[in-house]
């Protein structure tokens, strides 16, 4: 223990939940973690995931996890299946360890560039759970202790048997990095009302002429930044989550302007002559 | 000091307020704490307590404090009486030190299983307050410094004279651990719309037959978890805050479905023949 | 490095943004910071600044920064001009280092009592930025790395050339510390609906007789605290942000009662005979 503290980087644990911050649920998880791994850095990615919205949780994790050191443990608890037979899992990768329910919430992060899965296990060993496990709050009783023990350096193989066939969101197949899509879905809408598309800039052949059609509006060209267009104008640009294309209104909300929702399809006319399409 | 740092556990201070997070109030408290006790771990239980809602603050603290190590200092500032004659207090117990106004906000935690009060004092010693104490922000000027000095190891008896007759919420008498209630109040409604009752599972004699009547709906049996009932069905189950009974809608909001509020009474028919009641 | 860690205070970085907490943006900034300066204490001042509301961000920073140790680095990202020619800056002062866009967001803090600017630079050195700088998220790519390197002790002069003529908000000239104003603006409305005025108590000559007129309501005298007036009554009092005068409703919201907004002017009759005015 002593030698590890001097040589290893300080443990970091991130938390992402749909618990909100008006109850004591997130705090209880933190208390459990600090009891097991007092030296852990705790970082809150978000606790404002809409209740039971696995897709949003998957996207928010995908936005953030890549900026953390690779020894970070990412604990996600958006868990509509708690108490059912859904598995509790941990996944060790080349860029972070993931802990949470096996419901697809990690499938976007696992599809990110440069991430390789090294080992995945089912969290079944009671030695790494609270003494009493409730049927409704595995975040506190199973996932928080697992994250803390993993952060302390316990080997992932001690937590339980290998997990295969991890659940994936349909969503994780829609990250278009290879081009020639005719349509692309809105995969996330952020706090500012910007629309993040499944399409990435690398998959666009004609960045100056490409045209996006959404709700009858035609938006031409991939811009660099908001300041390229007038106040309140719609634009498409290369966003900040990897190189996903985003649609925004400068100093406004594209979601409100277009009445757009996650899952809506956007037509992509990636041709040097888009006006003929 | 040096020897303490090597041998004692690292100080932990939790914060619970109704300040919200859009102003700089919570940050000012943290600045004060880090100036006095730079090594403190700061954990935010909640800053989204509804303004001046002592009852909700008491419940949220009760949900979380038991999962923290016993040396933790819990600072709560929900303080409608600031500037009046209400006392500022600190309470040392077998499971944590509590700092805040004497308005009952600690009375649920003090009623939790296994918690014994060891010493309670009035925070009157100006040596442990900011140089200038405002009349409206004791969180920053009195409670934050007290929490930080207590976390550093200053003896509680140095803060002021013994406090007796601490204020209790009526609420703290309604934690029914002993059975045979005919009605029980809703003592909290959480972020998901789940209703937490004063009644605990230990006080239910007939868990399979017990029937709860609320707003004309009859809910039978104490279930283990949401997955025991169909989507959108009402159920009663043993919740995750100690063993308080909760009422929920699977994948929905019981508060919205039943138009329920904290304080509403729920009828409890704890008989093997509830249908006859 | 080693000697600094033993002798210097532990680095503290505060974050203030309009990113909200439902996306992964703030977390990405934290990941970047912990990768560069693993020992940094991170304190969140607020991430709930209304989108692109520089004035509110400036006020919230002004409320909190003075309570942090002077070695603290304050990173603020409310940045409607990202991607345009607005400058990215760092400012070293007698009470903290400030990092963010040059749009006036620091101008209230710089106008606070006892704060002296020592050096200001443009953040142009790519050695202290992420390898790839996006056009839309300088918080992650420029400001977070700058804050982390400054917290580690890198000299501010290495970040780029001296910045002169920093942008100031009109707002920063309205902190009336010298008296004899006929009107004063509402410069902030807090979470409780209390109205913070530009006027400070030091500038009031007749604290017992001074009368404030707002939306047809006359409010007489500067009180010490809420408890001085009956429940639901309007009052003016010396607030907790420096000595700015505030207007509140005891146990209620003055903003709602008066339908008040930031920027509304309040008439000040600072005379021993206000009833004659």
C-alpha cells in the first residue's frame, strides 16, 4: 500500500447518474467510496441525466471520459433495470475502467477512437459489495464499492466471472466515421440547444458545399465556429465532441428554433452541387 | 499538527444548503473552509434543498450521513432564522459531528439507529468565526469556519457553552420503527417521484398482505424491487433509506400519479385479511 | 517541483461557467486539469450562469473569489465570443489569478476593495494549450490547460504577450462606494429572489431614514437582518456581498413580488426627511 501511494498516480473516480442533486443518493455513494478509498479524487460528470435515459448518459460519458487520465475509474448509474436480472459489470480498457449496469450505457465510449476492451467481468463477488445489498440502490451498494476497490488497485478479475456479449445501444452503431450517409440522426442535444449529429466531419467529402436539411430548413457548408455567421443564424459546424457535426443557432437555441429532438433524422446532401438535389 | 496528518484520517466536511448553485454563496463557504483547513475533503450532499425547507434538509442528511466515516463533519445551512435569536450549534455524536442552526435540521439524523449524542455546544466563541460576521450569511461567517476548525481537530468544547434542549422536528417522532400504526405520513418525495413513508419495514407484521391506501388507491404487499411489477404499476417496497417503506410507480412518478405531497397521510392496514378492512 | 510540493500551499482552481451540468463539458475541463496538475483542488463556483450572461458571471465571481486564498486560480468560461477575435487572457492580482475570455467577466472582481492587478497576458503560447484546439470549446482546450499550468507554478509571463486595455463591463462602474446617487441599478438577483443594488451601505448618509422607491413601493431604512421585519414584509438591508444594499421579502421573493429584473433602476432618497421628497 505504502509503496503504491508513492509511485502510482492518485486514483480518480468519476460519477454519472440520473439521481439529481436534491436527494442524498449521490452523497451516500461518495461516503461509501471515501470509506474504502480515502485518497480517491471524485469528479462529477453529471447527475442531471434525465431519469432512466441511458442514451443521454452514454453520450455525456463519451464527451468527457477521453480527457481523463487512463487510470480513471468511470462509475455510471443510470439503471432502470435495478433489481431485475440485468448484470452489474466492470470493463477494463486502454483508456479507463468502467463500472455500472450492463444496459449499453458504456457502448458509445467503447466505440470511441483508440479504446480497446481488455477485460470485462460480472460484479458478483460479495467481498466487494456493502454488507447489506438493497434491491433498489445498487449505485450505493454494488457500484460505488466496486469503483472504490478498483481505484485502490484490486485486480478486476477478482470481482467475478468474465462478462461476454455486453449490451450495446443501437445508437453506438450510428457514429458515422466512414461517409456517404444520406441521413444521420440527432444523437444529443446539449444545454445550449445545439444538435449533435451521428455524422462526423471526417465522413464529409465536400465540407464547403455539404447541405443539411432539417424540418424544411437547408443549412449549407461546414463552418468553423459560431462567429462565422450573423447573430441568430443557423449553422452547421465541426463540434467539440470528437469531430461530430453540430447544428446551432448563433447566440440562440437550435433545438427550440427547429423543435428538434434526439432521434430526429437530418438529410445530408454531400455533393458539390447540393442545390440540384 | 505534523503527526496528526500522518496518523489521523483525512478530514471530510459535507455541505447541505438551500443556496442553489447559481450564486457564489456555496463557493464562498468553500473558500473559507480551505483557508482554515486546506486538507479537508469537501463533499456536497445537496444545495438544492427548497428554500428554507428544514424538513427536506433533515431527511436528505438522514439519507446520506450514515455512509460517511464517523470522523466526518456535516455542515447544514438551511436557516430561515438567521439574524434572529436561534442558536448556532455543533453536536458531536458517535457517527459524525454536526454544525448548523438549532432549528431541528439534525433531528432525523440524531434519531437514526446507533447514533448517540456525546456533546452539544453553542457556537459563540468569536475566535472560530470570521473577523466580521454579517447578519444574513452565517453559513460563511460562522458555520463554515466552525466546520473547518472542528475538522482540523479543535475540541468542540472550545466553541462555546453546552447546548441543551435542542430543537426537534415533529417529523423526527414519526419514524415508526415499532409497528401498529393506522396511518403514516409521507416524509419525503425524491427526485424520481418516489414517496418515502415514516413507517419502516421492521414495523410491518404482515409484509405479504399489508395494504396501503392513498388517494383512493389500494396498494397491496411489500415488494422487493420495481421489477416485481409491470411497467407503470404502483407498488410499495422496502426502500434504500434505512428500511423505510416507499411507494413508487415503476418507470414513472408516484408523486405525479397520486398528486401526493409531503405530510399527506397514508392508511396502513397491516392485517392478514386486509380486504375486510 | 518536489520542493515546491512540500513548501507551497496546495493549488486551488475554481471553475465558473454557463455550461450547466447535464453535459460532459465541465467534466472534460476537469479531466484536462487533473492530467496537467493532479494535485489541484477543484472548486465549482457555479455552472448555472444563464447562457452567455457575462454580467451574472462577473457578479457571482465577485461574491466568492475574495474568500479564497490568494494563490487560487479562478477560471471563468462564459464566452459568447469563442472563435471570434476576442482575446483569451490571464490576470495575476494581489488576490488570485484569473483565466478566461477578455469580455469583462473579471471586471467586477478587479474593482473589489484591495485587489491590484500585477500582470495581464494574452494566452497565445501553444505549449500551454491542448494539442488540438477546437474553434468552439476554448474552456477545455485553452483555459483549463492554462489554469492548470498556472496552478502548477508556471510563470504567467510565459503564456504570451502583455494584455492592455482589458474589457470592462459598464456594470463595473456602478459599484457606488462614494455616495450621493439619486438612483442605483439592480446588479444581481439571487436564488432567493433578493435584489442586490449597485449602492453600498458605506455610501448611505442616513441609514435610518434612507428610502428606496421601486415599482411604486417605498422601503424605508437600512435594516440589519430579515428578522427585523414581519413575515412577508419588504425590507432593505446591508447584504453579505461586501456591503452592497439588498432588497428582500422576509421568507419570500422580492424579485417575484416586485417583478424586478437586473438593470432596473431604484430611486434612492438619502435624506433625513425622505417623506418630503
